[in-house]
């Protein structure tokens, strides 16, 4: 019955979305300045554009899974999906208007997209609010059966109790045996695992949540089989495999469905946008820094013998090695003399840093102070080996000495600048350096990248931590 009501609601929402989108399209078309060309002789093209405009939104909503249950999502998450779908629908509207040569003003698709977003977004806010009120009032609820009766099951029960607007009602618990100290859950409805099929046949069960200890892993197979046969959705909490495992996402391994436990699950579209920003930004920076690079190259050539560029193997994304480019700031025998200076290393961990390094040339001192020696790495960014923002690339000899958790620094493309770079650089110990890199990876966003880029400018000009 609940699934039937959910299906009706989604069907009504789709009809309302099409009607509202088409209505807004028609209303805007009557507004002054929104039409262009001979409308009467282009009625067919205008009707075709109206059809595209009305259908683009529900198709985009379907792709964003907005016609599925949203009961566990916050309003902000729902509206974020609506906004992404709106961008796609507006893009389709632009393309259709261009291909059809529709008699509308050039800005009409944008204005129409914004108006449709406001209209359809308002509808979603209203539906979300009404459903939350109904669930809080004890209606539109789902019966949940929890597998387990220990601390994990008790915590799931608490979370459900803290969120009455989810509309979840715990009907009982399933366990192969009661824990030695008795069940942790606040109920006497603890059924045996053997009763699973009977419960699914005789009771109204809308969802099964597996919250048992790892010791019950072998017995979960029977639970999954029973739910599959009865057509009941099952939710498996990923912390069953360990508290430190990252959140999974559903993927495919060939034709097989799979769960991916990647160290970070960043949005693929946002990562693609990050790469676009890298390409455009690197191209602009290369052109802007050309005079500085020319002057620096001349200073290197005049003050010390040897090549202008210094090439060094570094570890990039997932540890893949690449050749990184820098302006040479040391004498050509610097690597041979490093062994003599190891005892004077001022950085803890596997990294070698020394403020008054005698291997640095007179010109190299100033190039390093203002990070001018890093400018050739813009080419590495343009080629895709690096990014504008990301953890600094490490030497292979340093990576070999990493502890297991420190290798997570390699899970994102290395960058020209990073949190460490704008937070003091060599004044920060290796442990804090790793902490800053992992913090960047875990909280990555395009906004944070922009903040780091803006903080890099004063850090470079002041030469702080160099």
C-alpha cells in the first residue's frame, strides 16, 4: 500500500512538474521583450520548444532521482539536486532554441530556466514540508525491521527516534542470539533469525536495516536472500566492515554490481570542473609569468653554471611517478652533497629541509623566497600531471618511508599550492603537513580551492616560511 501511495505521489509530481514548467514557459512568452522574429510563421518551432522546455525538467529530475523517496534527505540536499537538474534543463532549453531557430529572445531560455527553477523549487519545498509534517504526525510512515540487537542496532534505533520526520517505525529486531548482557535495544520485540521468512510473510515490512556485529556476517546471506524473495528493500550499514572505512558508493565491475570504498568520494562533475579551471588558469598564468620566467632564466645563467631547468621525479596521483619541472636554484652537485648535510635536516619525518642550505645559488635564494622557482610547474598543471591546488608532490624516496595512513596524501592530484604552502611551509612539522593535506582531501571543494589560491598570493609576496 505504501509503495502504491508513493507511486501515485511521484506520478502526480511528474504531471505537476510538466504542467508548471509549460505554464511558466507560456506565461513568459507573453511578456514583452521575450519574443523574436515572426511568431505566427514559426508556430511549429515554438510548440516544439515548449515541449522540450516542459519535458526537460522531469527528465532531469528523473536522472537526479528526485522522483524517489526523499524522506532521509535534508531540504538543502533536495534543493541542491533541483539546482543541478535545473542547470541541465536550462542547457537543453538553450540548445533546442538554437537548433530550432525558435522565435524567442536570446536570453529567453535563461530567464525561463530561472523562473522554472523558482516555480518547481517552491513546489518541492512545499511537498517536502508537508510530508515532514505528516510523518511527524504519525502518518506516511514505513515499518522497519532491524537485524541485530546489540549496540549498533541500539544506535540505529536512537537515530530513528531523533528524526521523527523520516517517518520510520521500528517494528522489531532480528538476532541469531541475544547478547550476553541482554539486548541493547529498548524493546522486547527481539525475534530469532529463523523467524525472518515468517515475519516477512505475515507482517508489513517496508525495509530491513542490517545493524548486526561483524560476527554475524555469515548469517546475513539468509537475510538478504529472504528480503530478495519477498521484494523488501534492505539497507546494509557500511561500518559493518570497520569504523575507519570510507563511505561506499554503488558502481559496476563489468556487468557485476559493486560497492566502492574509495578514500574520497568527490563529485565527478566538480572534479571535471576543477580540471577545466586548471587548464584555463595554467594557460593564463603561463602567459602572465613569461617575463618573470625570462628574467629568472637569465639570472640563473649568469650566476651559476648548469641548466636553467631542474627536472626531478616526483609521485603524483595514486603514487604514479612523473618528471616535475622547476627553475634550478642549487648548484649542479647538490644531490651528491645532500648526504653530507643529512645530519643538519631541520624537518622531521622523511622530508629534507634546511634553511641555510649551502647548495643554494645566490639567485636561487631569491627565486625560492618568492616561489618563482615553482613557475615551470604550471606546465605540469597544463599537461594534467598536477593541479593548481593539491598536496605538494613528494619524492619517491620519501613516499617509501610513509606510514600507511600517510599514503592517502596521494589520493588526489598533487598541486602547485596547498594548505601547507599558505600556512607556514617549512615552519610546519611533517606531521602537521600530513594533517593539513588530509584535511584538504577530506573537505575538498571548489570554494576551498579558491580560498587557498587567494591565500597563496600574500604568502608568496611575503616569502613566509620559505
